[in-house]
């Protein structure tokens, strides 16, 4: 099903942020914002949260426990080897491998999480609203059906706040 | 807040965002320059020669090398540590400068990370072939095997090293790659060539720059940045334990982990400097890699050089202070005045003395002088590893075991082969990948422009 969008194009960060905040203050829901680089004001006010850092913490916790457990199993339970009378459970020297392999696990698992949650993965076709958003334009996209009668006032608001273009577009 | 008046502009030439994309992507769209083909041919020739030497090593064995029972670790470990050290700069650059909020890193971190990935690949070849039977390298994985199962020794620094290097390689490669995804999207959306659109479009993974993507991207960078900082310190500390846990005089010192980490960052930054000076000259990137960028790297180098000098002197002092005659012999007789004294003094001069020239602004501002000094530092760091590995082994406790070590042509070819591999990798990077992180550069470009006045509402 295609949806109708109202697209506001801005030339720089400041005008985008200003217009974006004004639109939000009017109580209009912003569908999405496309920018060439991350803008913290936008990320903050889009009211979306990422729990990727929490996920990373738990990956690390479980990886560390798993690794230490595995080394204990291998060196103490499964096949204890006597290295010059040292204890089988040489915990302090297990820490080294645990740290590095935990970091590796966190990295790979967090990457996969990012890929799955942000939907950035090999073979994905880009749903481009405005092709200039990865180059030099800052784009606000609003759902036109949800806007309803507000369309004209928002268009006006975009234009008075420095939008270089405002247009409508149908897309998935 | 970045103070442009004090630190100089991050990007000169007052560029718009569109111009930034164009300028950085120009080498990818332009015709391949002639020098590139010449350089690539030379690199591939060296690489091919290295392949032949590797073939000799694998088919005939380690006996084709100059290593012997006494000096069992020769150029291979020297080169391994050298390459790993160089490979440290990418992550150090991105992470430490990210933590310290140094905005100028944005122009250089991509090149540093690319260099890291290639250098670590070069490094990993040495221990792999030193195994003698490299086709059985998977024995070092702790997997349930049919030999017992006999597990690996988790107390061995050699195993730690294997874990650290493979983790470092995977992590730095993925860190580098995910930094490039938004830039690949920029190429996809700006290029006119259909082939490039398809290829870079595939590698862009469907990136569009939406706030959903950026939000998680920031989260990801935060996580990777935080944990990779630990990795930078831990990997080379682990490499140093290969030496430090042994009982060889000259190796068995507690200073080794920090000494190795600092040395690694030193050589890595020097190699970064070599590359960015080349990049700036060959691809005319003066607007992005400005004089103040080169200046900043030089200033870091002079600081690290002081640490290196302190470490060298500390080692010598500790040898005397310990009262151990073996330590005394190793440092005062074997290293400073022995048959490998050239390498010791080369190390000391190139790493601790020559970089002191960077105190002078005149030296820092002359690009060719900076380039030469950066090469000398790389050379000096190679001497350092040679000095550590070979002098300690060649003369240890038992004079009856003393031996000399001279590399054979196979070892030398192996090493030059990795230099060819590194050069070829860097050339491919220059040619096909945006050599400066476009989206990051754009995000800092606003610091060069006057900020709009904050709006204050007046009530009369």
C-alpha cells in the first residue's frame, strides 16, 4: 500500500532543527527525518529509544560467564593437565582470554543487533524518499493522511522556516 | 566546544556539504592516475616475491630461515610485532581521540582504520607460517577434538595472543566497515555510473540516513568505541607477555606491557602520518588534512617519543638497579655495545631523539620533513623489536648456547612481501573507498562556520 507523504527539504542543520521543533510543538507527528549525519536534537526529540547499549551489557555478561565456565570445564573437569604442579583452575590467567573474547562477542553480537534493529543488512534495497539526504540535504517526512487539514499550515511553516523545497510524494 | 580561532579550521576552503562529498569522492569517480598503476605493479611484484618465499617456507620448512635453536624467534616475530604495532593506530586513533573529543580525528580515522586492517592481516601471516605446518593452524582453536579431547593451554601467552589477534582483526574490520556504510550510501546516491551504483549500493546495506538508523548507529559506535579502547590496551599487552612471562634476561620485565602499548601507538601514529602526508599530496586533500592536522599528529608523536625515551632509559636503569649480572650483561654489554649495537642505537636515535625535532614549528610545518621523520620512526620501531627479540635470545645464561642470527633471503623476501601486500592494500583503499569519513567530516563542518545567534525573545 502506498502512502502519501509531505516532504520538507532543508539546506542545513539549523533550519532543519528549528522547523522540526516547531512542527513538533504544534503536536504534529513526524514520520521520519533523513540527514547526512546524526543530529542529536532530532534523535532526542523523535522519542525513539535504543536499548542497544543495554543489550551489549548483557551480551558481555553472558559471554564472560560462558567463557570462564568453558575454561573451567576444559581445564579442570574434562581433561586436567598438570603444568609443573600449578593448580588446574588458574583463574587469574583465564581472565586474559575472557576479556578479549568477551569484547569480541560483544562486538559481533551488537553488530548483529544493530543490523537487525536498524534494518541495515546486506542485500537490503534502500527505500529512498529523497536521494539527496545522504549528500547535502536534511529532510523531514510527514504522513499526509495523518496531517489532514493541517497540511497547508505545516507547508507554510516549513517555508517560513527556511525550507528550500516542500513537496508531496507517494511511497511505500 | 571546538574553538576554531585557537585550533585552526577543521576543513579549509569554506565548503558546502555537497562540495565535501564531491571532493572526497573525486578520486573514486576520476580516471585511475598513472602513478597508481606504477605503484600497484611494484607492490604486487613485491607481494608476488613474498608469495614465492612463503611457498619455499611451506614446502621446505622453517630450515630455510636463519633461525636456529638459540635464536628460535628471528625476523618473523620482529615483523609480527612490528605490524601489530602499526595496526594499533587505527583503533587508537578512532577510539582515544573519540573519547578525548578531538574533532580533527574525523579527517584521518578512516585511513588509520584501513591501515589497521591491512597491517593486522600482514602480521597474522608471520605466526601462521612460523607454525611450520600452517595447514594445522586450527589446532589452536579450543574445540572438542578427537585427540582426547586435548584442550589448549589457557595459561599460555601464545594462546592469548592468538585470541587477541583474531579478535582485534575482526573487531577493527567491522568497526571500519560500519563507519563506511553511510559513505557507501552517499556514493550510491551521488554517482552517475550504474555499475558503481549497484556495487556501492550493495555494500551500503540499504542505508538511507533516517533517524532510526542514526540513533542505533550512535549506540553502536558508543558500545564499540568503549570496548575497543580496552582492546587497544589489552592486545599489545598480551603481545608483550609473549616475552615478559619468559625467564630471558631483557624480556622478563614488568615495564613490558605499557612499554609495548605505547610503542605500538607510536609506530602506528608514525605510519598514519606517512599515509596522510601521501594522501594529502597525491590526492590533493589539503582542505581536509590541513596543516593543523599534520601538526596535531606531530605533537602527539613528540609526546609519545618522550615516553619511549623514558622507557628505554628505565629499562637500562632497572638492569643496573636489579643487581642481576645477566640483566646487566644483556643491557650494557649485549645491547649497548654488543654486535647488535647498531640496532640499539638506531632504535634510540630514531625513536627517542629524532622525533624531538617536532618541538619546532618549522619542522612540523614542512611536509617532506614530517614524511621522512615518520619513516624513520617506523624504521626505529622495527629496530626496537629486533633489539628486544634477537639480542636477548642470542646471548642468554649459558655461553655454550650462544649463537648469532642472520636472516636468509627467504625471510627477507617474506618481510618485503608483506610490505608489498600492505602497499597494495592501501592503494586499493585509496582507489575504491572514500579515504575520509564523509558523514563525520560533514558533522564537524559546522564548527568552521559562525554559529547563528541564540534567539532571545525580548519583552519591552
